[in-house]
């Protein structure tokens, strides 16, 4: 972001414009919507400016801008449409320590004016840093169409009601109330004016207070393998409304960014073989927050039902009569297999696929290896990095061929995704060479589809 959007307080401040032509008029049309006092300097001014001056909506000084004119102003617009004059006036303003915008000169401007959708006090500012004015206009047109012209009135009336709404407890109850007002009862009465809107708010508050005694709820949400675009719409909605988000170590920061800004974020990270937040403590956290009435999002990487200790947390909820639901996510195996262009199952090759864990509570996990070594079988091994040698030993012991394809995909779906194409015989050595340090999924029985062409052992796959 080269430009940081802020809303500047200009009530009672001075904004100075140099110029009397079209460029100045265009800016003034916007500026006249503000509560700033406007000074225009121009030897000649267009009819619009003269009329505004006569109506006392701005002050027109019929001369060129001079030193001292800009002192103490909040903003300055150089709008003479003349490079030399703009350079002169903007340097006066800059010397006076005033922020400068030169019309049609992004490079020398200290600030730019966004495209504005005005439903005062609701204002949407759209900027593209000069990259795509057409896009900014299209977004503006779209919003203009979507936002009711009465939205500003609803917001003004709503503002006067904020104190009254504090009768509802902070958090979900109060949010639900405002959502009902802005999206349901408000729009129903918006054309009838302010009194009707006030009345609607009164009735709504009464209804919501009656429905109070909200109990909390837990959503077990799959955050997917890391790419935020692989979140489901339901996961996004849950994050949008969460009061508390309790997340795992593997949940990507970009995804946490999507949580409601006021939500409390709690790291319940568990590092394999390292410091762990004990499961009991996590269960307690979830239940305690829900019992306080919070909407808790328990955010787990991938799909919550795959190696996610979901059942223990559900049982904790049930034991305390806390309601819950599960929002599925894309599991690491799905993202990983997509990245190598293979299928998890394939007609004539394997009619089933196994999801295994490399380690469990007791350490390296044992499985029915005999089934896995049959030709064509495919296994997706989670948490398998450290167990590579163990898995290799077990499979070979049960008759697997050393040339069996093994592919390890680290950071599937993330920008730093890596693919290690290996074989059972060389797996531990290849993994040691690759020095993976992110989450990795191991496929036994699958090779990257591009392998026959030019695959190097440690193929760096930068995502598009
Ligand atoms: N519930 C998760 C799995 C949790 S177990 C899911 O459905 O994906 C954690 C293991 O998942 C990691 O050790 C790793 O094997 C795998 N994993 C998670 N995210 C991954 C990713 N982006 N790329 C590769 N493997 C991943």
C-alpha cells in the first residue's frame, strides 16, 4: 500500500484550492459536501465558483495564490491545470506544512482523493493508487446501485440509538440487533423517514431484549491447507461473526486476518513432539467461552474431522450442553494431490485410499502394513516427516518394493509449497537433503504427474 486511507477530520478546518477552471470545479463539488471552509484563489473563476461564492458556500479570492494564503489550512489542491503555476502554488503550500494534492499529478501529490460513495455519515472511499481509474469508477457505480439512498438516514438515526442499544450485552447480541436494523427492519421503513426509523429501532430493541439470554455456540471450522481462497464460504461467514477464535498452529496468518476485527484470537497451537497446549486446556477454553455466551470458532487446519481431535472437543461441549456444529474444510491430502496433478483414487489402480498418521499419542503409529504394500495402493500420510524411516522400514519389511513411488508435499497450497519426488528406498535420504521445515503430506504410491518429464528431486513449485 503506497497510500494509506484515513478519514480526515475537517469540520471547521480550511481547505484551499488554487484554480478557477474545470479541475477546480470538479474538486469543489466534492469539497462542498464537507463541513470545511473553502478558500478559492483564482484571478478568473468559472460561473459555478462565482455562484457558490455568492451563496456563501465558499470564499473566492479573485487573484493568484500568494505566500501566507495557505497557512494553517488542512489541505491544499493545486488545480490551475498549468504545470508551472501548480509547481509554484504547491511549493508555497508545502513550505507552509500543508498536505498537497496536484490535480492529475499523482507523483508530486502527497495525498489523493478517492472515488467516494456518499451516504453521509456512511462514506466509502475507493482508491487504486492511480492504477485503474476505470476500475474505481466501476466499483463506485456498483456500490451506488447496491446501497440504498436512505442508508445515511438509517445510520444517522442508528447513531442516536447506540446508547439505548447498550441495554443488550456486548458481542453477538448487540451485533445481531444492529444487523436486524440495517438489513431487515431499517430497509422496511427507510422511505418513511426518521420518525419511522426511530420507531423501528424501539420495537426491535424490545424484541431483542426479550429474546436475550443467548447461549453461546461452537463452530468447529476447517481452515483448509493454507491458501485463504480454499476456505469455504461457510468458514468465512463463521470467521466474520466469531466472538472468539481458538486456532491451531498450522492455521495460516492470512486466514486469521479474516476473523472479525473485534474477535478475540487465542493460539492453541500444538507443536508435535514439542511444547503442547494440553487437550484438556483447549477443551476448557472452548467450553468456558461458549458458556459466557460467545460464538466460538474453533479453527483447525485442513478439515476438522481429519486428525483434528475433533471428537474430544465435541464431547467436552456435549458434557456441558454447549451446542456446536462442524464446518468442513479442504484437507491437506486434497490440496497436496491437486498440486501433483494426480487423483487420490483411480479406476484400475486403487479403489480406495488410506489417510494415515505418522505418529499418534503413543509415538510412531503402527498400521496394517500388509494392505498398504499391495501394488497400486495409495496412502496419504499426515504428520509423516519424522516417521519417514519408520514407515520405510515397516513397508519394506512387509514386502514393499524399494522403487515404490513416494511423494512428499510441503506447505501444500501455500506460496512456499515444495514437492519432493522420491522412492521408498531413498525417502529418508531425500527428506534429509530437502530439509523441509513446514507441514508435509507424504503419499505412498503416487508420483507427480510431471515426473516423467523433467522433475528434479526437490522441485520448487512457486504458486502462480
Ligand atoms: N486436519 C488437518 C490435518 C491436521 S494434522 C487436515 O485435514 O489437513 C497436521 C498434518 O497435516 C501436518 O503434520 C501435515 O502432515 C498435514 N498438513 C497440514 N497442512 C498441510 C499443508 N498445507 N501441506 C502439507 N501438509 C499439511
